[in-house]
């Protein structure tokens, strides 16, 4: 298993538009073989005593956090799927600008160390 993780600041007024884009993108990832594609909007984000996602990504007034992940069989599997997804012409048809500031997106690839 391998997981790509994402954290984004999305204007609350753009959540519906973000959902539409994410659903289209997710279908492409799944079509090419991703095992799982999840997009989650922040709900319980005001936790005392820890660095919260809103503080970590420095959300602005009127924004919320979206936490997302895509899972794959392996890192090599991820690389093959992402190459196909990035070459897919349907991605070029996605809205521009996107309904979030992509320069503030946090991203990384992760190898699970516990998988129950």
C-alpha cells in the first residue's frame, strides 16, 4: 500500500465547486487503478493543545480545510497511475482557476507503517 496525502485551504463559498472538480478527478484516478480516492472537508478543527490543520496551513477568514488521500498498491503503482492521470486530456478541461489556492496545498507520498 502507498498513500498520497493532501491538505488544502478552500474558501467555504467554493466547497460545492471543489466537490464537483474532486469528483471528476477522483473518477479519473479510480479509472486508472487507484484503490481509493477520498476528499474530506473539515468539521471538528478547533482542538486545544495541538497544532491544528487550520493553523498549520494558515487558513484565512472564510476558508476551511480539505484533507484528502489517494491509495495505491505501491509507490511504483502510484507513479504509473499518476503518469496516466497527468496525461489524460480530461484534466486539462478542469476549471481554471481552481476553486482553491494550489500554492498553499500541502502534499506528500506516504508508506504506511501500520495497516489494520
